């Protein structure tokens, strides 16, 4: 039952803005809050009451977890460097500079667009 309510609230969340009556757009955020809260309640209810003694991670599992985290962090930083480097001046057709990418878009007038 909780799952069905979460699904319905999630569907309300992803509905197009035009379907919401004027002034009631806040319903989208209310539905999102309901979906998140009920998901948390559902997770708390479905957990086993008594857990067996938790096994400690083996040494190889600890190393794997640490390497995965460090790799994800390095990949995140590398993607930021790649994105910043790709935004150098004259990225688009040798016409648009990075400083032109802020504000209202003005299309080039040299026939690049139909």
C-alpha cells in the first residue's frame, strides 16, 4: 500500500507544469516530500527487527571500498578539469567565447543556423 502511494506521489511530481492549476505549483513539492517521507517510513518498517551479529568486512573488502571511493573522487575532479578546459575561448565555430556564454543567447549571424 505504501509503495502504491509513493508511486502516485512520484507521478504527481513529474507531471508537466501546465497540468497544475495556476498558483498550485507547490503541490509538486508537497508530493515530492510525501514520496520521500513514505519511502523512509516503508524502509524503516521493512527492516528486520533483530539483526544477526554483523560481520566485519574482510581486509580485501575494505581495500576495495577505499579504492572505489578514491577512484570516484578522482574521476569527479578529472571531469571538472575536462569541462573547464573544454570551455576555452572560441569553442563553438571559432565564434563564441566563454565570456559570451553568460546571459541571453544571441545566435551568430554568419549563417550557422537556418
